[in-house]
C-alpha cells in the first residue's frame, strides 16, 4: 500500500513537471497568451508626433491666425465704434434735457438790474439768459455756448449792472456738456412763425419763444455722427 501511494505521487509530480515545460501557447487557459499580449510592446514602436509634423502643424496654425486677424480687428473696431456711438447718444440726451430745463426756468423776476425779458444774448453760437432758482432768490446768469468743438454750460451770480458783453469771467462754473461737436452746429431762434439763425437784435429778444439746438457729435475717425436736435421753449 505504501508503495502504491509513493508511485501515485511520483506520477502526479511528473505530470506537473510536464505541464510547466510545455510550449508557451500550450498553457491551460492561455495564461501565457494573455501575458505575452501585455509584453508584446517593445521600445522603439511607441506612437507620437515627429518634429516635422509639429513644425507643419505650427505653420498651419500661424497661417490660420494670420488670416483671421484682420477679421477679428474689424469686428473689434466695429464694436468699439458702436459703443462710442451709444455713449455719445446718451450724453446728447443728457445735454438736451439740461438745456430744456434751463430755458423752461428762464425768468427775469428778481433781477438786480432793469430787464423785462430773460434772454439777454442770442447768437448762432451762444445764448445767455436769466434762470430763477427759487421763489425769493435772485436769478442766476446762464450761458450755453458752442466753442472749440464743445458744447459748454456756464453759470454765475447775476451782476448788479447789466453787462455790456458776457465774457467768461462773469461765470463761476464751466462745464463741458458735449465734446466733438461739429463746427457747423449752431443755435436758432423761434420768433412767432419765423426761425432765425441769430444774432437776434436786442429789441426782438422779448419775442423769442424757443431756442433750437441743431448739431452733431462727430466720431474721432469721422465715419459716424450722432445728431443732437431739440427745440427748447423759453419760460414755458
């Protein structure tokens, strides 16, 4: 019996030895096949880009960028121009609203010097008038002027004597309401059924019913403009 067990063990050991000495493809379950699949990669066969391929790709990218650059710059300029136009339009509305308010409040009541009409000067580039600030307060002196491609608003305290000319030293506040005004912009004046460019004679100042501001804001490159047009009624 002992000899039989020893014989069986020797037979089993011989069989195991034979299995492990088989050819690589003969392993059970294709064990060596899976291992050889992982190890089949060898140095020198790795995939990637060569230097020539990288240079060609870089050259193509530069060509595409050079072709797209003018379009991008054009779109950028167009967007900037539209933004500037929007800002100028808003500034024009603010200036127009302020001019209309000033002229609506025009009044000679309480003026230290003798005058019966609020408008004191009316020319194509300048309109000067008195504006009331309160029930019991003396009016202030207000000037709107188109000068040096700008629309200016100035005000100062009403002097004791009527000025012979309205120089800038009479005013204490100087504010630029609009810039880049077309030099052809001007004021005009409504007298009854007539619209006159000015200057309006002193004897006709009391007949002024409204002031017309007709101007344009010109862009820096001269390719576009924003119209500034309003009819501001006097003391109404």
